[in-house]
C-alpha cells in the first residue's frame, strides 16, 4: 500500500472527529471498491488503482479453455469452454469463465464429459416468433444453465443483419430488420444478465458472410451503416446493456473490426457512450496497437499469431507508445462490467435447473417460430379423418436438424444422430450434421395414435414416391444444413431434395413440405404441394412442435424474419464475394444496397418475392381496424386486432413507415404478439423509435428527422397493407 493511500482514512478521522456523518464517510473511504453502494463505474475506478501493471495486463488476454492433443492442460480454475481470463486472487477478482451460448450452453469437443444442455431453436426461429418477452425468457434460461456450470460470461447476442441469404451463420442471427433484431437481441441479453451473468453482443459489425471471413472487407457508406447494422447493435445495447461487445473477423471500410478506430472508439465508445469492454473474436487480433484503436481484450489467444496483449503490450506501455492510462481504461472497463453483473457481491450458489421448465421454453420458441408459408389445398391442420401418412426424408425418424459451428449445443438426451459431412482445415470438426433428440416421426405417432404412419428415408425418390402413393398424406422433410465458416453455394435444397419433392408430389399431390433450414430456400415445386412450413432448426422439442403445428394442437404464429426470394438474382450480389479466391487474399464485399436490407430493397426496387418479410399464415383469421396515428416528435400508432376465425390463435401485427415527408420507403417501426380467442379483440399501441423515421446525417453526425407528413401502414407482412393513416412529425436532430 502506498503512503498516500494509507494516510487517507487517518486524515479523514483527524479532520472531522466525533461526527457521525464523518464516520460514515471514513468507513466508505476505508472500504473503497468493496463498498456495494458505489456505482460500478466508481468501484472499478477504485479497484483498478490497486492493480499492479502485470495484474492489469493479466485481465486483458486469455486462452481458450479447451484441451488439444499434445497441448497444455486446461488452465487452472477454468471451466472447460470457449475462453478463460484468470482473476486476481489477492484482491478477490474472480476469473472470467466463458462459453458459447447463442442457442444454449455448448460443450465443444466434449470438454466437460457427458455434459448436455437445453437446446433452444436457432435464433432465426426466435426472430420468427416476433415475441420480445419470449426472447427474454430464453435469455433467463440460458443464464441459469450457465451459472449452474460455473460460467459467468456468455458469448451470446448475435445481432448481425442477414444481408445475404447464403450466409452460413444466419441461423444464429435474428433476421434482416434492425428493429426486430435489435429488440430481440436486447431482450435475450437482458434475460441473461438478470441472472448475474455477463453477455456479449456480437459480431460488431457487418459480419455478413462466412466465405473468406478473415479477409473480407465490408464496404458501406457511413449513413447506411448507421441506419442498418449499427442501428440493430445500438438498439440491442440500449435494451440489454451487455457487459461486452465482441468485434468481428472481417474488415470494415478497410480496417479490421477488432482494430477499427472509427467503429470502436468513435461510434461505440464515443457516440454511444458504451461503458463495457470490447473483446475480440477468437483469432481476430493482428497487432498490439489494437489497444489504441478500441480493443480491450484478446480472446482465444492460441489462435492468434502471438499473445499481442501480453508481453508486447507491456513493452509498448514501457516504451510509451501505448499510454498507461489506456491500459487502466481497458482493465477498468472489464471490472466495471463485472461489478454491474454482480460478480463480486455475494453471487448466489449455483442454481438448480428445472429441465422440464427449460424444455418448455424451448418448445414455446419452436411453437411460435414455425411459419406456415403455404396451405393452398387446406390440408393443414391434418384432418382427424386422415388414416395413412407417409413421412419421408430429413432423418425425421431420428430427430431435428441443428446448425453447426461454435453455437452447436449437445442437447439434453445427447445427439440423436450425427452424420459426417467431411472437410479439411481448422473448422473440419464442425463438419457433421447433428440431430437433436426430438423425432417428428415419433411425435406424430404419439398425437395421431389411430393413424398408420410409415417412414421412408428418401434416398431413392422412386421408392419414396411409391410409399407416398399408398398414403392419404405425404409429409416430406427437406433439410438445408448450414454451418459457421461455410456459406451455402446457392439457395437450392442440397443433395437432390428438390427432385425428391417433385417425385413424391407427382405420386401424391396431397403432400406437405417441412423445411428445416437456416434461412430462405427456393421452391420450384411450390405450386405442386399442398402446404409448406418453415420449421428452421427447432431445438430441444422441435419434433413435438412440428407435430403439434401439423395437427393443429398449436396454431402456427411464426412470421418470416427474412424475405424468401423468387430468385437469387433479386439480391444485390448474385455471385458470392470471395468465392474461389486464394487463401488469405483480401477482397471487398460492397454493400451498395446501403440501408435497404431485405424487404426494404424489395420495396425500393418494386420486386415481388416468393414470400415477403413478416409473412405467415394461421388456422384462424385476423382483422385490423380503428387505426389512429399521433404525430409530434415521433409517431404513436394504435389499432385494434380481432380474431375473426373459429379457433384461438396468436397474431404478429406489424407497423411500417410507408412515406417520410414525401419520401416513399418501407421500414418496420413497430410490432407486437397478441393471443386472441375467437371473436376477441385487443388494442395494440406502438411508439416508433424516432431514428426509424429519419436518416443519419454524416456531416452533422446526428440523426435528422424531416418535418412533414408521415404515412403509416398496418398489416400482416411487409407485402400487405391492411390500414393506412398519416400524421405530422416535427423536424428535429438527435444525438448519434
């Protein structure tokens, strides 16, 4: 302890002896950073002063907590998982134990032998629910399961927009709209952090494809970036207050994301006033001077060329090329998030896990995320009179497909089936199709005990067609396996499944297709089938959810969070940038569509998609009425939703801006999820985030909202306007 620090309590007593108020002040001064009544910022400021130089640097880098053949054992005190940052025992600073957790607690390489966890459906399914409270519940569930295993940092909160439907990680993200993605990511993060767990938001920013992901340079105009991908992150951060932001692998406008001064210092920490810390993605650090450019922590250091934030950082501080004040800021940001999450203050014992309750949350996400895309022949829900059903393909006898990569969860009950895909390189370990143990075939047999239900694996289309010809109904499961580090080549169903569907529907036109995909696919057979549902990757209870939707035990309420195109040519880049280039060669991905992502681009170019953003059918019908729009500094929209059908159901009404002071456009400015009995009606009110009404003025570095008349439409999707009204909005400028 320094002399000055030791004298502070003594001097305080001498200056105001005998005063009760002074006694309280003296006690607080003596307690310092341990005082829970102080703000996380003040406690972190006080604590960082107690750290030696080596202790500060120790907080700024760490390894993966995984064991490799011939490599070192797991770090002492770690929990096997994605990462580990040692603590400072002499000051009671806990270690950071990190796990991938977008869709549940992962167990990479079975590092925790036999450990399984509740597998949530893919994030794209959560996005399809249009249900913000459900996102929060999923976050709570993952947070509790993390705490039970001793983790305190979850690498969750994927908020990247789906700019290219071939992106291998779109299933981990929340669709193409910044409001939908930002709100649901923020609510999931908030649910996690309410369990005294730190969550990230990732991958910041424009991590729009997996092809050449370490060398792709995302090029975009600043205003367009602010109005699209950055706005999704900004909304997620405002709602969820994540303790950390994970930067991405790719470059953004010529600078690597994790060493991007503009992105990290100017936008995130400057304009947005973000107080937490920026951690790197695993293997995304290329230099020590990233510390000056806004990066606070090097993660998964074994994957980088060297431990840049170890000895090289210490030498840079000694040489004065990186100020010691910046080093302290880096450590203080980490400590601040740890205090904010309650990691110091009597964190409760590991919670007991109610596996059934957690499985029920996964089931609800699947129930509300499944989208009924088409039902032209009215085959759904399946009639009780159906006596014979042929279930075909998709490994539906075993389980439901999941996406691959670092988010892969070993579901409760273990893997039902693993089908090797093959491949080379560091990502080859993910080259396998994993099926969660929830068989749609078994679930259908359970809910339709009087029907004869057969299964054909679909390997031979002629054999599948013969089986379908003998049944009242054929249900074809079609899979598109998507994976981290691997984009889809196109939007066809792989391995000849389109031909399989053609053969089966020719034999039995009463055929239903169940899509298990990570995003949109083309449907050249659409006019031949009786119905189509998008089940995505449906998680722990996916088989039961699919069976319940097919039979009407659950009324489908999912809505598309991504536009399904009629052709890949409707997207800005028909050829995937970087495909076929030599390894390590940088290339540009030019986002010249700007902020017009997905349905916004379809509206701007007057293109007709196969299915529009927000689309989804129900077994009942809904009507909208009594629209009222109030203007002012923003738009407040209220309207009535009525269930005009014969059965109970959930609707996801959507509010779009159609004209802004004379400029036609299409922007989602509000949504809700309502459950209604037949004949019931309810008033929905949404207040628009004013940023969605305006544009970003780069020169002024502010949001600008023009004064004038604004047109609002309400409907069931971005392609259908049920109601329309106008109101006037005042001109204003808002901070960035």
